[in-house]
């Protein structure tokens, strides 16, 4: 059996591979946004769930602000009430800007920081790696809701495993 020191220094995935994994999910989510008819993106809901546009606003409010807080150490305010013009194209533009922002802050994140404990948005405690996993898992969860919405509209969602 390995000792604890060798276990904590072993690496299963590189930071670059983790970023590519996250960005692969983001590419799929972008295709889900694209698949929505304009009106349904802002208005379609099932069972009291939030519309997909509102879910996307949450994702936009987490990714860059959370990563920026990790990198810069300055508390961010969680704000999912983004001003927009009720145009899906605006959301796609914001999504692309966020993708670049993630790449920018990721380049500043030192691998040794992944085990550090952080508190994001003044209340969510965890290690850097667990926070990043939450960002990814939350996106997958909300994208799943988008899949349900698309299917209820008679639209075949993008293949979730095609991440390029």
C-alpha cells in the first residue's frame, strides 16, 4: 500500500486535461443553447422549473466569477440576474466571452492550489478542485434540464458525448 505522501502527490489528470474536459462540456451546452427556438429559450418551462435562459444565467454567474475569485482571492458577488435583451444571440456571445474568461483565469491557476480550501461567493466552502468539479457538475445538471425541455418541444438534443 502506498503511503499518504505519495498518494497526495500522484496525478491522475493534468490541469490542461481538466480544462479541456470542462470546455468540452461547455461546447455541448453551447449547442443546447443553439438548439432552442428563440421564444422557448426564454419562456419554456416544465413542472415549475426555471427556463433554460435563467439556468444559463446561473452558469454564467458561476464560471468566470468563481474562477476569478479562486485566482485573485477577492470575494465575488454571486449575481445571476444578468441584463440581457431577450435575444438568444446575446447569450451565445456571453457564453463565448465566458469561455475565453475561463481560459484566461485557468492559465493563472497554479496546480499546487488545487488542494487549498476556499470559500466562494462568501458561503460555499471546499477545495479548489471540488469547486471546479461543482462548476462542471452544475452545468451538466442544468444541461440535462435543457435536454428535457428540448425533447418536450420535439427537438433532438445534441449528443452529450460529442464534446469537440
